[in-house]
């Protein structure tokens, strides 16, 4: 299998798919356009970006392909710089927001690997905004706001914000003016957003400072999930330009941002935070239907089909899987359970049981499905309207 190369089983894949759909839609509404780029690049690409000089120890060795050397990418930003550079750009196109849920590979040492939190094959929710200098602060602040909304919908919390700055040594690009300008802009972003932060020398990317949004697991171990960066280095390295209103050629600023970071680390944190009892919109199974006896199996199968047609992840847990009590216990992490006995089957009803122990009672099947789909569509942490318990 290979260390640090996770396989996603059906339930995990369902959570990941829901997370990816959510973030793509959130980005689309925020004005991002999605792209695809290859996981391989010529070594020259990473020499231009600076990764080869400053990040080579974390990259896989080149592969010989005829006369060329190809490298598994450690980052998506050089590829997005090429997409920007694929044609001439005007100031009227800016800010140009490019997003991708892309794979990248990092040659992590075996001792650094840990579950899904640190892996070698990473699926990153990455984006780059190409903008004018005057637009950079607003774009970075909007990225912070997008991160905040996503955390609220996911039911997770940031423990602190960190302004990651360069430290000693040759890991960083040697351009003091570049660092000064980018750091000043990020401080302005944090001030305008009203976010308290701590400075962390030695934690910057090799090409510039960044805002890191820190999370912590139940044991208190801290890690970075989301980032926002302002970059003057790579636009210069790639010779990026746009035509300004004055007709002259100007260099854009590149804002890097990741809302949920790597899908692997995000899902690992969600498992820890929710203990497997995910918000209904994210749960691998959202509705389980439990016929009391074989006589109600047909009605139960019809309910599952109707739920699936509405886009819900629904499953049948029939009498062949054990007693009703055993099936209810087995589905304890599922947000919604619909029990169909003889009385419910005859009246077109389903008796609702919620994961939190509430029993709203028997409802007509269309009403039950309407309520569940509304909760899921709202990305709500609330399982049910606040009706009196029955």
C-alpha cells in the first residue's frame, strides 16, 4: 500500500465527496473559477518557482521521461501561474480567482507521518487570486471570511490565528523588501478583520509570510488547517503581467489561500471533533430506514428509493440484519432513523428517531423527506426544527 498513501473506503469517500462538493460550491459563489492541472511538472517549472532551490528535500526525485525530467508536484501554485500566463491579461479581468481541489505529493519522512493528518499524497483545497496591489488586502480578507463560514458549517473552531514569518537560515527567499511589503499587507488584513493573532518566526513559506488558521485535536495537539498568503515572489519569477488602464504592463500580486487545507487533515479533524457523528449534511449515511418486520419491507425500500432520488444518502436496515433494537444501536451515528411498523405502513407514515435521542413521532413520508432535505441543504448543525418532543 505504501506509508502515507491513504485509501478511502466507501463511508470515508462519501464524507470526502460531500466536503469537496461543499467547498467547490462555496468557492463558485465567491467568484472562483475551477481548473484542473496535472500532478506532474517538468523540473524546470519548480526551478522557476523556487521550489527546487528551497523545498527540494520535501520533493520526490525527478523521473526521466525521454530527454526531460518530470517531478511529482509538491504544490499547485506554479501550475496556476502557468494558467494565468497562458494568454495576455487585462486589468478588467482582475481579480482573477482560480481554484482547484488538486493532488500533490510530498516526500515526508516516515517518522513524520501520522494517520490522515500528515500523508504523502495530499488532496489540497487550493486557490490563487491574481490581483492588483490595491485589491490584495480585500481579497485576502475575503478569504479569511470564507474560512470562517466554512468552519461554522463544519462545526469546527480555530484555536488561534498565526502570522507566520521567516526565521534564520537559507530556507527563505532572500529579498527583504518583498518580505516587508507582504508582511505589512497581512498585518493590515488581520487588523481590518478584527482578528487577534500571534507572530511565529520560522513558520513562513519559503517565498513569503502567511496567515495560518490553527486547530487543535481533543488532546490539545495543534496543527495548521487553513492559510492565506500574499506573494510577490512567484509573479516576478514567472514574469506575470497585466495591462493596466494606462496601457502599460504591470505585475499582479498573487494571493494564495486554502479554506479547508488538505482534505485528509480536514476529515481527520472532523472525525476527532464529532466522534463520527457528523453534521447531517456531511454524514456518510444520512437516513437509515428500519422496517419492523418483513411485511413492511416493500414500504421501506420505497422510502429509501425516494430519499436517494432527492439526493440523500439513505440505506435500508431490514429484519435480516437483526432485531429492531440491534439495528437501531448499529445506526446510532446516523442523523435520522425512520422506523416503519404495521401502523405506519398502512398510513404512509414513518416514525422518526433522531441521533440525539429525540423522537418527533410519526410523519407522512413526503413531510419527513422535506424536513431532512431542508436541514441538509442548509448545512445546518441542527437536526430538527425545535418542535416539542413526543
